[in-house]
C-alpha cells in the first residue's frame, strides 16, 4: 500500500509539473512568436510609409528592426514598380504578378504566403496598392531554435522534478507509513491480548462441561472465567477510550476548571489503596491552578498516573505527587521508586501495548493507560513525559493555565 501511495504521489506531482511546463513553454512560444510578428509587421509598415528610407538586414542604431525586404507597387500604367536589395531577383514578371495575385486573394492587410515563404504588408500607394514582402524563413528558424531550447529545458526540468518527487514521496508518506505500521502492530497486539484470556475462558468452560470434577473445582473454574472476563472488559474499555480519542475531530469544548481541586479529589480514593500496599503517598498541590479542559478526561489522566505508580512501586516505597505553577503552565508530577529505565524505554513507554517486561501482564496492565493519558494531554494542548533519576521514575504533565490555552 505504501509503495502504491508513493507511486501515486509521484504520478500526480509529475502530471502537475508536466502541465505547468507545457503551459509555461506554450505561453512563452506564443508571446515570443506574437512579439516577433508584430515587430516585423511594424517594420514593414514603416517601410511602406517611408519609401525613401532604405532598410537593410540587421538592427539600426535607433533600435528599429532592419530586415531584408522588397516592395511591389502598381504604377500609373498598370505596370509593376519594384524596389529591393540585391538579395532578391525581381526580374521574373510572372512570379511578381503571382505574388500580387496571392496577396489580393488573401484579402487581409497583412499575412503570410506559405507557397512563397513570404510575409506581406499591403498599403495604398499613389497609383494603386503597394506591397512590402519579407521572408519568413528566419522567423521559422528562430521559432525552431526556441522550441529546441524549450524541449531541452523541459526535459531537464522533468528529470529534475522527477528525482525531487521521488525524494519528496518518501518524506511525504513517512507519517502514513509509520501510522500504518503502528496500526498493524496495534491490531496484532490487541489480537494477542484478547487471544490469551479467550483461551483461558474456553479451557475453563470445557472443564466445566466435563464430568468428574467436584463442586469446589467447578467453582474455581467459574471464578477463573469471571476474573478473566472482567480483565477483558477492562481491556475493551481501554480500547474504546483510545478509539474515542483518536476519532475526536476538531477542537473539543472545554470549560474552565480548578485543576488543583481536581488533583486533590483524585488523591483521596487512592490513599487507602496505597496504604494496603504498604506505600506512602505524599502530595504538594499549589491551590487555585485553573486550566481549560474536560474534567472527566483530566481526572482519568491523574488516575492513570496514580494507578501506574501503585502497580510498579515496591512494597514500602514512597509515592509523591506535586502540582505547581510553572510560568503560565501547571506542572503535575507523579514520582515513585523504580529500577533504572533506559532512554529508549522512556520514549517507548507511551506506545500502545508497550511493556518494558512481560511481568506487567500479571498486574493487569495492557500498556494502554499511558497512551490514553498522552492522547488526553495532547488534546488539551499540553505535554507528558517520563524521567528517571536517583532511583525514582517521574511522569510529568504540563498544561496551559487559564488564558494561555493553545488555539489551533
């Protein structure tokens, strides 16, 4: 799919480039030809109006176009009067009559006699029509040279744009390719996470159908099915949360809320849970920090960070929560004792279904909580990151306070 997308990108780019080059060179050729014709017709008109001003090939000092020409004029006794340079043989009476007849048949004041390779201009002389003739061979030569230059420049431009398009296509589809890989990995991970509990449920259900087991054993089978089903429900709820966040379009409607009060409310239900685990929970919350956001989503973010600290803190450890003002932002930090975590793991920890070790599955973690928190924080115009120092792992969330909310 990515390869086809790159090909489509290159084809569309090259079609646009081809159309632009064709249009540019077409307009250039048209205006160049039009300018050259107008200039020659103007010179022929001046020749007709100034019969005593002899013009020769080249360009005069006054900037006027000088071109080879000859004139034919009807005399008082219907004879043909002729003027011209030695470049033209004007002795053939029949040819001269044919030229005048062809110009008359054309009917226009100026035009081209293709059979003779001449351009003419008709004016009124003292006794009759007066015709100024000039060759068109140099016009055709000039246009042919222009076409050759345009073709060479167009070919070089086409090749250059083609190479650039190939390079740009790789850069342009890189986000799509990464999203495609993440989607495939997400589907594979979700399938794996659902396959394992389903296998356990099916195995216990089959044991329930078999004879020879006591009521106590059957009770354990039923209890195992219920426990695994609850875990699956939790996983599906997490997946639905991610889907809702991914499918959120546009800027959501946020209200001004007291983030300090919200954080303190989140801490209350966790105090007995931490106490049962033998963990110490301390907090330092600056009062009155207000942000714009969704209260339910921000509460979910704080709950995820506190639950994460509960799961991965050793018994007897100390968990600290701080919320303080930092410039025009509110900075929330949740820290707990943890083994050293590498820089790569600190970046990957926000990926979906990522687990630093498989032991997390035994704690009921599916690697979805932190990705959900990251999506919520990003939606609120903030940032979330992970640090490790001196045996403590810290998750920090920074959000704009009221009046500094980002607008996209």
